[in-house]
């Protein structure tokens, strides 16, 4: 099993020792396949969520009349498949997910990527009932929730962060040209992964096409402040002597120490290999660690990630090989994830 070249440096930076074995707990810094192959049941898994018992929900970016959500338990067994029918466009293509125990499983439907066709859905994992919470998006991609139960949704084509109130009322919370697809080497998506910091003072947003992470201050009255650049892949490579930093920045998630984990879906370091790796930014925006798997455990266009205790689960979108390698991965982490909603 391969550790990435910066793993030793990461251990020093994060103040930990990397164990040689962790028993049933995933080994820190080692990426391994988790659960069964998903090509047949949930091909091109993109969104990911987890419930308090450790069930992982992987959503299929399907472009089909029905898109599935695969439920894999903590032991790695596929225990359920939830079918999500398409809306008026006739195709369902599921992206970001969020599990809230008292509410259910939120999932975003990209549909066909046309203006107004995207949907926010709420799924009951037990009954499989699907309810439309809000519509009118173009490319809804990722979502986060604040302590008031408002949902924040990134729209990758319109360059908008939408806010959906608990009653379904939808407002344009933040719009900025920098959140639209930009010239660059990454996939042509603008605003993608979103995550709040520990105190919900900022909403962080990854922009995929130009390998950047922005943050948006949350003003006292709940409105959005000015967009601030937190990290740039180009700047990191120039100042830290790295390559491929934040290339294809997709899903993002904080740990309890304020380190930001990024699914860099297109990074290849070292090349060749399947595209994608996990990269970790310090609270100051420095690249402090990067991870990948080896051989059959290689990450393959990692799209979204979610913490559960000392494990990090990742969807492999398998975009460049037509979904053949659709799968989940897991990696042990030194610190648990930041609670999704304080």
C-alpha cells in the first residue's frame, strides 16, 4: 500500500504518528477500496453522505430515467438501493448529498444541466419516499446547512450560491462571476464543493475549473459578504514547489482542527495513474498533505467526501473510464470531521 510523498511531512505538520496497522479501523493515510464495485447499481457515484450508524449513501450521476442511491453499511455490504425517479426532463443525475438525522437525506438532482431544471430533493431512507423541496437551479452540485436549517447550494454553471429556507423559499444568497466556470485545466465547473468552518463565520467554496478555494463571510444578519480567495492551486505550486495543487477541486470538508480536505478530482501526482487525489490544506491555506491509493485501490476521479469518526469516505466518479471503476474508498484520518451543523 502506497503512501504519498508528502505523508511523512503531513504527519509532522498534523502532529501525529502514522500507525503501521489499525485493526478494523482504516489505517491513517492509506486509501483502500470500500464496499462492492458500484458500476452495476450506482454507476458514476458522485454525492456522498453518512448517517449516525455509519451507513454510507452514494448517489449516481446517472443521466437516466431513474438514478440510484446505494447504501453501504459500516462493514462494507450493500444493504439497500434507493431509486430516485427523474423530474420533468426525463433524466435524473444525482450530485451532492447531506444526511440530517431529524430531517432525512437531502440530494441534488442536476437533471440535464439545463436552466431551471435542477432540483433539491429530500429522501426518506426507510420508505424511499422522495419529496421535491425546491426547484429552479441549473447545475446544483453541493450543499451545506447552517444552524438555522438553511441549506446553501452551489450552482456550478450560474455561479450562484442559493439559500433554501426550511419552508423551501429559495433566494440568491451570493452571485459572483468568479464562481462561474473559468479558463483553466480542470473540468468546466465553477462553484462546486461547499463547507462551513467551525463557527459558521465563513462558507468555503471550491471552484473546479481554475483550482481555487474561496470563502464567503456570513454577515451578522445572515447575508453574504464579499468573496475572498483562500487558496489558489497555481499560487501553491509556485510558492511550495508542488504540482497539480487543487487540480479539479471538487468536494471539500473540514476536520476538527480546521484542516480542509479537498477532493482534487484531476490531480495526478505522480503521473501516470488514474486521475485524482485527496489534498489537505492547513487553516492558513498551505498544502500540507496529499493522498492516493495504489493499484486497484487507486482513486479514480474522487468527487465527494464525508467524515465518520476517524474515517474519511470518498466517492470515485470514474468519469474518464465510463464508470467502469465506480466505487467507494476509505482512509483513516488523524482527527474527526467538523460537525456538519453545530
